[in-house]
C-alpha cells in the first residue's frame, strides 16, 4: 500500500506533457474508423474557435485555406498580438511536396481551418517548450563554443551596462580561417571605428526591446539591414538588423509584427532627422515602410548610392549600368575577403528564403545578418573621405594662398576676395544647386575633367 502511494505522489509531481485536452480527446480516432476516413471528414473550426483553445491548439494537424492557397501542416505558434498563425511540417495537399521551416499566415488572410487530427510528437514538444519558457524565460541564442582563453578575453570586453536582459550574448569572431596556402586570408585591416562584438535577438516587445532602443538612441550613426520575402510594398519583412558601435540587434519582425516593432519606438528612430542611418540600398526598405506603414526613412547614407556618385565624379559624369554589391565595396574599401563576410564560406545568395522563417534562428544565419551591417559605418567613412578629396585639396590651396607668396604680393591681396588659385579651380567645374537644395555638378563645355588635378 505504501509503495502505491509513493508511486502516485511521484507521478503527480511530474508534469505530463502528453495529457490531452477534452477537445483533443474528441479527435482521437475510433479503433473501428480508419485514419483516411477521419482526414476525409475533418472538423471545420473558425479562427475564433482555434484561438479559444489556447495552448490546446498546438500540435493540431490542420488543412488551412488562405487567400494564397491551401496548406497541410501542424499548428506551431499562434500570436494574437500580431494576428498571425504559424504551421510546421507544411506540405502542399495537392502535390504532397513539403516546405522547409514554418509558414506564417495573417489572421485576415485565413479563410477556413479544417482540423484533421493531432501530431502527438509535435504537441508534446511544443507544450514542453512552453512550460520551460514559463519557468526559465525564453532563450533564442546559444553561446558560441569558443576556447576558454577566447571566452575570457571576449567577456572581459563586454560592458556590464550594455547586456540586454533575458538574452545571451553572441560573439562575432573577426578572425578568418587559418589556411597557410592562401595569402588572401589575411586578417582585416585595423578598424577605424569600434566594431560590434556581439549580436542578440529581440523577438518580443518587452524590457529587452526597451533596453535595445535606449542603446540605439545613444548613437549618432547606426547601420541597418533587412531580410525578408520579396521585401517591398507587397513583401514581408522578416528580420530588421540595427548595428550600434558595440552590439547588433536582430529584430524578429516576422514574430513580433512589423507594425508592433515600429510602434514600439523603432519607427521613431528611423524617422529621426539627427541620427544617421547607414544602409546599403535603401530602396526596398523605404518602399515597404512608406506603403505599408506610412513611414519614411530620414537622414540616410546609402553606401550603394554613394559609390555610384563616386563613379560619376571619377568618370566625367558617366553613371554605371549595374549597382555595386555590398561584398564588392567591403572588399574594395576595407580590404575584407569572402571569409570575413561569409564565415561559413557560402555566398549569401545560396540561402533558401524559407530558412529565415525557422525558429530559433540558426546561429550561422544570425552571423550572416550581423556581417551585413557590422562594417557599414566604416564603409561610410571611407566613401566620405573619397567624396571630400576635392574639398581637402581646396583647404591645401587655402593654406598656401599667403604662405607661398612674397611679402609684396601678400600686402596687395584683398582678404574678402576668393583666392585666385581657387577661382581657377572653379573655372573647371561649377557646383550648382537645383530647386529643393539638391546639388549637382555642371561641367563647362570642353572643360577638362576636374578630377585630373587630383594627386
């Protein structure tokens, strides 16, 4: 009798993740009924009835019909605040072809949900994840497995006040793989600006989101990067990365919701006129923000546009046909190689778009997102230096305008008149301003290229 009681107490103290709800009990197939007949009959539920089930909806095998088509899958996540439902183990009901990762649908796109049964393995796993999240907090990141000496070195350089609560630091290694036979794998050139040493994921609007915003607002220059499915006015933004001088924040827009991410305070950052936002090709992000959220980027430095402007200045006003890629600019201006940009030695274009929707995000993909933004602030400085070459040469002319003349000539100069040397430079090219304050260079007919006098 005592053994039975102790056994009962032991069972009651253990959480059973496989206990089915009354609704799930209704879905258990009768022994006399085949699984095919159950799937053929199904059970139609409204979206509201699915939401009312709460956690009991997790693990249900459903046929979801949306405006984009019908999909078989297992309910993985329901985000009421974002108005989204995600399915795992997704397949096309007509062809049986499986889709990688999660597939997310907005509530307003869902037309019908037919429950076909339940996936016990998925339900057990999902309920277990929910239990441990409630007990220990959500952890999307794992710390990189580094040698102890490197861990101590990296941890000692992380200011305590910059640690985002609830998230584990992810260190971004700067070293290229060691290959003695390849001289191209030299370490990157010394950084002109502090490079972020870690990245973290922000997947909910809570204290970690607010802490990230407070760190972003302290910066004068930040860099932005985006990843999504057909990003633009009709596309879906999945990840928005923001790099500061010390840390890179990956905002999980697909999970939080683009409206929630922007309304939480990030939208004010993007529209702030004082903070510089460095982007490589801002067109798609601006198109999405403008048409989906009625927001516009402000005070942008686009490294792709800057490179086109440099080409225009150096080639007598001609414009290149194709836009430069970010990797080509980082190689050209910062002397980085492919192993600094892609640590896993795979080109960015080879990543399947569906992988960006998988949760938790693979560590290698998080690293790629970080590499897209961590060098942009340095690239901006290099491009600005090249754009300001002519201005610096004018400064040199000014320095010698009196210094290099004899005393008699200097006594005859009129300080209010532009030095003759600068006037001669002005005859080669004239910088004008159109209506609206946009500058452009107007070349005199037959005048020599103003860049020919560059040293």
